C-alpha cells in the first residue's frame, strides 16, 4: 500500500502562474487527469466526471468568449458615455470662448463651466 508521501512524490511541483486564467486552466487539467485516472480505475463518481468534463467542452469555451465580448462591449459603452461628456464640456468651453471673443458678456453665471 502506498503512503501519502509516496503518492505526493508522483506529482511534479507546479511553478506559480502569471494570471488567474492560467491557474484555472492548470486546475482543470489536473482535475481532468484525476477524473481520467478514476475513470480508468472505475472509481469516479458521475457527478465529478460530469462537472469537470463540462469545463472542457466547446460550449463552455463559447460561453467564456461570449462573456468576454459582453464585458468588452460594456467597457466600450462606458468609454463612449465618458467621451460624450468630454465633448459636451469642450463644446461649452468653445461657445463661451467664442462669445467672449465676440464681445458678448455672459451675465448668467448658471452657464459657467465647472
């Protein structure tokens, strides 16, 4: 019978990863290896087999890509809103400068730019 120490010696140490995505992929790979081993030995539960195999499916990858695309779209929308605000401020400043250049005094302080 193997001891825990002997079993742990079979596993090569993994170096630290640079990103969470890489770490997740390493864990998926290890889980898949373990499930594969258990499947070969006939000891894997259907729940663990199904869970880890779903992580490696094309559908799962497509769902990840869809979420990444939606995230990119949200960032683009936020950037567009900020750009519109910046443009509005620039227009107000330009109009104010043109009025001052034309000699029109702006008595209404409520139109002053922050």
